[in-house]
């Protein structure tokens, strides 16, 4: 009784806040002040922040209690509860760079909600390619510190064992923050730091419901454990799986890096965990401010915005800019909003933006139809059917009468008629609802098996799920075949074979259908994404407080799980960056990104250009420069370097004048296309464009590079000079690239991009840059 009374107002508050936000109700705002000027103590900084608040609040107490975060380390600013009126008064103060209103559910983690728990080989092929060379050279990333902004960590996982690891790096200044089921004993020489950020979340939703999540760095979702172990999990042998899947070794990309966990994403009240989570911008900014001060070398952030935001309003972009100033490499997910174009997130040129592609491992579970036809399917469900044929139905044939026609094939919750589904294998189509949730609905209605058919948009991409009943997933073409078969007979029958692991599947990689696409809507002059890495059916560690499907109804506990998403590809690049950082500690974050971009591959394992999920050739708006190749990136030959100032000049050129308040934009900033980026995008070319680039020699002292060009269809590309002579390491050479529309008769379509490449080569290194161009 007592509990209900106490909780009732909280519930109301959480429900009403969003409605009241437009009135005079208080909301969280971030007041951004740019840079710290002069050395100040943390106390002085906080007092300074209070003084801003005091200027708009009635009393000192009011000012103090409204402060949520004081950003003190690298970022100068604060988050506070303000009325719109107070916020607008603050924005008029001269030193205030910007005042941003916090958004709810704007940012979220980027998996496509698919899970499993097979214990197999390492998730990705690339570590098998000369991986030992690279790992040895980098000493497995020893002493490089990777920070992750995510849903926390499950520290007991064997992937986070610190056995045999040396003392904490002396540069480390972070902490191990205690909370629910988490204290300093949960950190070790692998997880060297852990913190959580919830003030923004709680300002919006009220106190955290501790049934939903731990109020601590401990992970109740699984996502954060997965990404952290993908970056830096130890090699764990004999990882065995439920359901009899093969066992093997699980390992992160850089097994000896140190991990720093920043929990910023939380469960959303009254919404199933399988439906996602939320990460508040003021919480993320606080985490990034701390991570920079703690001494991380790399940040891996598998979080994106729902809608792309201008750089000065996007807290990941703002935080990352401060990180870059301290030479921290920042890798972020491109997002899971594909296959539509212009859906990409995290497009800032100081971030490495990562798309997702497949690996060469599949879990095959074919279907046999009553007419003898065999249909390819994939799954990692541990459940099996008895070996006989079962009646087969299409969901739309057995829905309750009130289900609208356009979603009748989709097995949405409550849609199936138990009388009609009982004992049958049910074919459901993708569309609305989660993949695992559709399986739950088939099971609820008494179905015995479940076939998940792709819709046209999903093409041939199959994400393997640990469904809670015998199941398999099929591509669009096969879904049509089964629909035809069902139509062709009065008694359709089928059998789903149990799943088997198949390695070296072909072709691989191909681009995931879900991976978000360029062009960037925020700054189309920067070609994004930068690169692609494995993000489909990736095996990594899991939280034992979550089930493999995250469904409330699923009570299975697993130590390893399979997920898909750009959330999974981003930590691969985080790991690769850490290895490069270990080999080349003096390189700038731009140099590391350049090495990754210019060495990426374009060819799949059957020697053909990488395709999309439906087999069509993929392009740089899907994969950037191609599939990452960290062994090659360790020795890139040349790098396109850029400094913090270069990014500020770029911002000046696109009209963002004040992200660093200590920097004055020149009256005539350089053209934004001249940012020394290792790829080239020219939107709306009118006639001819000339851009300037420079490369720094990081290979052998004496070298000669020649240029090769593959112009985008309809354009000519001239690089001048076309030969570069280097006499020593560290030498920098400038060149220009001139792009010209050949003629209007060549069929170049307005606003449609075409793609090409230019490559510097010296006989050993191929330093390749993609080109994307469209005409006005
Ligand atoms: C942390 O918690 C565990 C389990 O409750 C306990 O055994 C241990 O003593 C605690 N460690 C510290 C440093 O408080
Ligand atoms: C907390 O979450 C649990 C699980 O969703 C729910 O049953 C409970 O009612 C929630 N408590 C409050 C106070 O909202
Ligand atoms: C692997 O794990 C299984 C089950 O956990 C165990 O029975 C088996 O002995 C282990 N094998 C090795 C080689 O450690
Ligand atoms: C289905 O049709 C209804 C109107 O009949 C519409 O409101 C709804 O958005 C449609 N759903 C989908 C998934 O297209
Ligand atoms: C399908 O999903 C879309 C987007 O999530 C939503 O707007 C729409 O209402 C959903 N339709 C149904 C019928 O649930
Ligand atoms: C199956 O038959 C129904 C009803 O005759 C028809 O609407 C549908 O288009 C057919 N589907 C296929 C795949 O042929
Ligand atoms: C790149 O530029 C930075 C300064 O912005 C410099 O410290 C670094 O040495 C340069 N070269 C490389 C390879 O990082
Ligand atoms: C292209 O450039 C020409 C000459 O510089 C100018 O007259 C014309 O308006 C431009 N066209 C567009 C679409 O910007």
C-alpha cells in the first residue's frame, strides 16, 4: 500500500511531463559555454555555473537544486532544470554559446533486436587474416584504454577476466562507481573504470524503476556487455551454447586493451526491453566529459539519434569534438535506418562513422515443403521440431477478424487466432514489430513452428535470432515461393530442420540492409559513412540479467549471445583503432581514421565487388571506403592528417561559429570541401570543382607515389601533381583534385550521385579514397 502511494505521483509525473513541456514546466536544458578559460578548480567552475543559474532563478537554493550536471573537465557548461523563459534568458548572456533543450528517446542503442547464444569462433573473419601479426605488433592493444558509452557491463563474464594483465596504466584517472549490485570489487585490471549517468533520465522519467535496470554500471540489457567484449574481451575457450550449437573460442578485437564503462542508456518505463532503450544527451555529455578527463584513448559509441541533428545540437558530436582535441579516437555507429538513402547518423568529420556488413558464418536451418521443395533458412534458435511434416499456414489466413489487412501477415501481438494456429507452422512477414516478438505471438497462439519471411525491403539479409520456439528466417524471394506453395495446395505442409553452423559462406561480406546510408543530410560535403565492419550475427558476451531475446516472457540465461546492428560494427572499429594506437602512439586521431579508410577493401570472398543484401553492387554511401582491413591499416603508407583547428575551420565554413568559444573564425574560411579528409564528396557540382588535399608519408623514408583514378561516370577527375616524391618520413605533400562534369549529354541525373576513386600507390601501398559527386 505504502509503495503504491509513493509511486503514484512518480508515475503521473513521468506521464505528464512531455505534455507539459510546452507550457511553463521545467525541463532539462544544456547550457553550453564552450571552452574553459584559464585553469580553474572544479569548485570554482561549479560556482561559476551556479552564478549563471542564480541570474535567472529566484533564490540561491533554487539555483543550486536546479543544477543537474556541471561539465568541468574538458567541456564547459552545465545541465539544469529550467523553464523555457529561464532558458531563453540564459541564451542571451554573452558567454553562453548555446542552450539546448534535452530530447527524450532521441538517442538509442543500435542493434536490430536479434540475439543468440552460440559459442563459436570469433565473430569476424578479419582477425583470422594475418591477425597474429597485427595483434603481436600491437601487443594485443596492451595498455590502450577504450571507453564505451552504452548500457553498462556484466563484469563476471569470463571475457572480462584480468588474469595475467599488468597493473593499471599510470595515465588512468577514472573511478569505479558503486551502485546496485556493483562496487569497486567489480572493476579489475581489464575493466579499469565504470560509471553511470542517470540524472537526465531521472529528471524526465522520475526515479529509476529498479526492476527495469540497475542504478549502477551493471548491465541489465546485455548490449553494453556485448559491445565491450567485442572491443576488448579476453579469449575465452570452450564457450558452449544452449541448444547444442558448436563451441569454440570467443575473443574481442583487442584482447589486452583496458575497458572503461560509461553507462548512459537505460530501459524505458512501461516498454519491453526488446523495443529499445534511451540515452539522454545531458547524460552522454557528462560521460564524455569524464571519459576525456579519465584518460581514455579511444571512445566507442554505438548510439545514434533518431533524426540527424546539426553538429552544435548533437551532444555526441560536441563531446567528440572535445575528445578529438585531446587526440582521442571516436568511433560511432552509422545507424540502422537503411536501406533508405540519407538516413545516416553521427556524420561529424571528427568521428569515424561505421556501417555494418555480414561475416562468412551462417546458421542454416532449411525448410522442406510438402511438395519436396527445399528452402534455405537461417536461425540460432535452440529448439527443434520432431522429425515429421506439420501443417503450414500464412499468418494472414489465421488472424482474428479485427486485424487490419495491411498488417495481417505480420504476427503482431494478439493478432493470431489460437484455434487456427494450434499445432501449425506459421509464416509471418517482417514489417512492424520485433522479429522475436512475432515468434512469441506464434507461440502464444499455440503454433508449433515459426517461419520469418523478409519483406521486399529486407532483401536477402537474414538476422539470426534465438527464437523461443522452433523457427527459421528466409529471404524475400523464398517468402514468395512459400506463399505460392501455400496457395497451390489444399494441405500445405512443412518441416524446419534444426540449425547447423556453416563457416566460409559465400559471398561475404555483403552490406546489411539495415545499415544507414549516406549522403549525410547535415554536411553532404563529407562522404559518410567512413567504413564498414561486421555487424550481422555477431557473437559476444551477454548480461546474465537479460534473456537472449530480451522478452519478459523469456527466462533463459546465457553468457554469450548473437546480435546484429551498427552497434556491433562500431566496436570492431573501436578495437582496430586501439590496435593502431598501440602501434602508433603518436598518430593523431585523423591519421588513425585515414589509415583505416584508405586501406579498406572492396572485394568479397568470391573476388567480386561487395554487394548489398539483395546482391546489387553496394556503393560508398553504404560502405564508405569499404570493409575494414586493420592489418593493412597498420602500414598505410600515407595519411590524410587533420588537426583540431582544421575541424574548427570546417565548422566556420559551414556556419557553425562557436563550438569552441576561444576560436575566432577567419573572415574567409577555407571551403568545407578542403577539409583534409581521406574521401571526397561534391554535392551539386556546377561545372568544375577543385579541392586541395595533403598526404603525410608514414611509410618508408624514400618513396614515390603515383596516382590512379577511376572517375565517377559522367565526370573527369584530374589529380595534380600525379607523382609525389617523398624524401623522409613525416614529409607532407599537397595536391589538387579537379572534377568536371564531362557533358550534359552523358545522362548524369540531377541530384543523383555517382561514385569513383583515386588511389596513390608506390608498388606496396594502395592509398585509396572514394569520390561521390552529384550535379546541380
Ligand atoms: C562488493 O560487494 C560484494 C558482494 O556484495 C562484497 O562481497 C564485497 O566485499 C564488496 N566489496 C567492496 C570493496 O565493498
Ligand atoms: C517497475 O517495473 C516492473 C516491471 O516492468 C513493473 O511490474 C512495476 O509495476 C514497475 N513499478 C513501477 C513503480 O512503475
Ligand atoms: C568444455 O565445456 C564443457 C561443458 O561446459 C565440459 O564438459 C568440457 O569438459 C569442456 N572441455 C574442455 C576441453 O575444457
Ligand atoms: C495500415 O492501414 C491503416 C489504415 O487502414 C493505417 O492507419 C496504417 O498505418 C497502415 N499500417 C501500415 C503498417 O502500413
Ligand atoms: C507500424 O510502425 C509504424 C512505425 O513504427 C507506426 O507508425 C505504425 O503505426 C505501425 N502500424 C501498425 C498498424 O502498428
Ligand atoms: C495467394 O492467393 C491469394 C488469394 O487467391 C492472392 O490474393 C495472393 O496474391 C496469392 N499469393 C501469391 C503469392 O500468389
Ligand atoms: C598529424 O597532425 C598532428 C597535429 O595535428 C601531429 O601531432 C601528428 O604528428 C601528425 N601526423 C600524424 C601521422 O599523426
Ligand atoms: C552555375 O554557374 C554558373 C556560372 O558560374 C551560374 O551562372 C549558374 O547560375 C550556376 N548554376 C547553378 C545551378 O548554380
